[in-house]
């Protein structure tokens, strides 16, 4: 059952923590899988004979006593999901490599309770694979993403029924507010204190969104989903490799506009740490769960 989240979502989350106390905000990158990809597909001017890693990651945010997960990466059922919804002719080009270490598995091994809230930067298969691993969670997506979830499709740029049409999943449609944030005309401040803020970034999918996180040290991160696959591409201002973009970007021009907006922000705020969802070089430099960024 799909339910719309009203603006009071932020208030309800803030109250669950306790507005009187200064929050402790930390984050961790949970690497669930990887795949070796020709460098030229991800990096402008890169070699098509040299391979580099592309990550499938989830991003864990701790805000006081609350935790949320932004994207899930690959989940425990990914093998069956892939067999069901990735057509055989695309499998040589869009794949993942073993071993897969689902986010839920890593949280369980660390003795952490699963977060009660999952947020998806968008609903494509390589970001939503772990949704069935969190049956008690609310799954928040931008309202504009709902048509893809209601009408799943197969393929490399698909939102798969095997991941999304799961009985009992509590989908909640996020409603952005007319509150400017870092150059974005709309935003959703999840805790009401400016530390964890969502913004719309349409193009790759209609409801793609990014997440700003400010940790205790004052360091700030911006998770941009698949607006760009690597920081190198962002810095160069180049779109995805044309053939891949045709398959996975729902609206190429909007994707370029979202990319340009990130580049403008990077120029204005060079200390901001921009994290594309699949960029192994950026993520390697930050480190992985159970290491926390504070």
C-alpha cells in the first residue's frame, strides 16, 4: 500500500530523537558488491582495455538514536532477482560479481538493529536489491518515483518487480517542501536540524534524489545516486557513455541539468564531499562499514 508522507515527517523523526539534545550524526558506507568495468565507460578519456571497480553500496546514517539507510545495494535475494528480471542478452554488460555481502547481513554481524527507515535515491535494481531484507522498514521514495514502482520493468535500467512488488512493503511517498537548500529550490529536512536533508535530482529517473549529511565534525557529504557514476565525470561535466545513458537514463537532458547543478555546488563549496553511488575511488578513500565517518 502506497502512502504519502506529509511535511510533518521531519517533525516526527525529530521528536523520536528528542529535540532538546544535540544529535550525534555519523555515517558509514556499506559496500555490498562490486563489478569490474572498462575505465572508458566511467571515466572521461579512460581506457577501454583497463578495468576499474564500480561499487554497489548502501549508505547508513546515524542521527542520535535513529538510523536510516540510503539505498540498499545488493540484497540477499539478488541472484534470484537477477535471473527473473535481467534479460539474458543484457547480462554480459550489466552484472555484479561474487561475493555479495548484503547490507542486512553486515548490520546483523555488527550487532546493529536494522534501520526502520530506508530511502532510495531511485528504484533501479542495483539500488533497491536489499528492500526485501528489511520487511519491517518503511521505504521512502520521492513521489515522482511511484509510477516506476507501481509499473515495474525488466532490464538494466529497470525497477524490478522481484524487488519492489513484495507483499507487506510499506512504501511512503516523500513530499518535498518549498524550502531552498544549497541551491536546490525544494528540500526535505528529515530531522528538522539541517543535518540530513533530501533534494530532488530528476533525470536518471523521475524521482531521483540526493542526500546531504553533515556529521559531528562539521564535514559535509552529498550522496548523488546515479546523476553521475564517477567524480571524474562530474569534474569534466561529461554525460554517461552514450550507449549506457540510452539504456539507463530516463531523461538525458534532465540528467545533464542535475549534473550541472552538482558541478555548480562543487565550485561554490569545494569542501563538500560529493559521493556518486558507484564511484569506488571516492568510496575507497572514505572507508567502509564498520568504520564510521564522524
